[in-house]
């Protein structure tokens, strides 16, 4: 019997679960998973073997139908709070669903089951959203449910991956087992650069940009620069770190690299013009997986478009592991 049972809400492709599984090992068992995006479900199922089906829309799941659990993992959707989005927060309506209040489904399920720990991850913009009121609602909700809340913004580049990605991590312990203080992990490794995640072999030409597209990006950047905006494509040096990978299109253009190993520059996809001669290419989904701390054994079963979106939406496994280790220490001592 596992010591702790966990549930994985807004599971995405399982990054938070992977971090906890890596730390807790045999001591943790996932008993319920919810994720409404079907492509994400496919990637999740290709990598985690559960004997139950993934639940879809969490708003339609009765809390009584969720098995009992000790640890709630919830990377609730960040689009409503993101600095890049329109920041509507609790008023955000998306396809008839209010993404901002999906957080309240976490609260609803945890109020019924009273787990020992609630762990959430979100964009750092959550802290300042609506002048800090949104974040106050979230922390107060947990406190009212009987939890002591700790939170900290951590950057992935300090935890063994070359990605500049700041996210807020919230850890809430049930009052009866809550420690006086909770020490979030300190920097573990900030030495990694893009060299460390580079594909070992020459990358297929489909990742190289066309000369027409490179020119379009340059003009686009110049137009923005003329207006005083810093927006545009970016070529990263292999000795540097990547910018935060995001699920929108620009996530790829902000993290271009130069790689001249591929000599066969015959286009394999339909492009305008020819493949650029400078070696400018997008990173591959596997490189993005490595930027998020996923091992090379992690199966990538879908087309690239889905994978970019999924890794852009995911969490950095290394950071989750470091926090999970600190949480386990509190639970074991308790």
C-alpha cells in the first residue's frame, strides 16, 4: 500500500505528477486524473499507465465521485492570469467556461476531501493580477478551508534546465499538520545552457525556417523596434538559456537557434522560398521537452503542433521535484 494517495487536476501531460512520482516513488499512488484537452490526454496516457480513465471537464465531476486522497496536485489554467493574456482573472470566459474560477473547483474538491497538502503552480502574474486581489482571494479561500499557505516565485533556470521561466508555486498544508515555516528549495543548478539540451544528431530540414519567413520576422522586428517595442524573434546562443517557452506561436520564434549540421536543405514541407542558408531553425519538441526537465524516455506520440503547445503549457519537472522533496520532508516528519 502506498503511503500517500494523490490526484492530478488540470493534469496537462503529467509534469507535476512526474516530479512528485520521482521524489515519493513507491510511497505515492495517483488515484484520479482530470484533463479536458484530448491531445494532452493522449500524451498523458502514452506515459502513465493507470487503471482508470482520465476525467474530462472537472466542473462536471462531483467531488463525492473523486476517490479519497492526501495530496492534491493542481496546475490550474493560467491563461486567465497570465501577463501575456488579457488578465481578466475571475471574469475570464472561455468557450462558456470561466477559466479563472476553475481554481474554485480545486477548492470545492479539497473542501470535501480535506487532503494533507494542496500544491498549485501558476504564472507569476497571478501575484499582481487585479492589484493583488485575485491572489488574496486564492490564499484566503485555502485559509478558510483550514490550510496554512506558503508561496514563492521560482525560476526554472536555477534548477538544472536552461530556461528562464518564472512561476509561482503554492503549497498549502492542512492546519493540523502545517509546519511553522516551509522552506522552498534554493537554487540547485544554474549552470545549464542550450548546449546541454541540443539534439545529438542533425535535425530534419523541416525545423529550418524559410528565407522568406526569416525576412518577414526581421521586418516585423524592425517595425516594432521603430515604435520602441522590444517585440520580435530572437536567436539564442547555444551558451545561453532559452526564454520561457509558451504555448502560443511566438514561443518558437523567441527561441530560435543556429545549427548548420543539416546539409540536405531540400524542403520536406510546403514553404515559401527556400530554406535559409544561415542555419536558423526552431528547436524541436524533444529539445522543448528537455527544457522542461522531461527525460528522453518520455514518449512524444503526437504531431509537433500539439507537442509545442503541451510543453509550453507544462511545468518544469526539476522545479516540481525540488519542491516535492521539501513537502515530503514535512510529511515524513509529521
